[in-house]
């Protein structure tokens, strides 16, 4: 995919111990909310399946974050049209300026002239649920 072509170093974010504990509790609550209360618990296979799916989603989201970071060379947290053009010149050099502009406008959901990570993530996930 483009991440390997962009050769970006991902920024790291480390949670404080209290933030980490909070996220662990949220994950545990999320997993346990899928348990049927009429049974005595959850089967190991079900538990592992749930955890595997959550991990896949997390890894995919991390990949999207890495791609966004590769394009956000100034570490501003958003992409300008110029950032978009530079990124596309690297990963798809034959695309026309017009196509890049159309893609930028489509991804910029709130039409503020900037593509936020939220905009970018939405675009990258578009159509994933139908697949």
C-alpha cells in the first residue's frame, strides 16, 4: 500500500498509566457487553474471536494513522491541498491535477479546505462495511 512507498516514520503516542487503565477497562466492558447474560459466561473461542476482530480493526486504524502521518509532513494534524498533491505525486504520479483536486474536495467533508484525520479515516474506510 502507500505507507511503504511514503517511507514515513510513525509518530508514537504513549498513554499515561491512568489513561492506559481507562482504555483497558473500556475494552473489557466492550467485550463483556457482547456476552449473553442468560448463559454462565463466554466460551473461550468466542472471546478469542472478539479479541481478534478488535485487534484487526485497531491494526487497520493504526495503518490509516501511519498513512495520514506520512502525508502530514509538517505534523499539523491536517492536510492541505498542497500536501495532498505532494502525496499523490509520490503514490500515483500519473493522476491529473483535476483528479487530485476532485479527490481532495470529496475527502474534505466539511469543505474547510483542510483534510483532518477524521475526514481521511472516513475516506479510507468508505465501502469497507459492504466488502
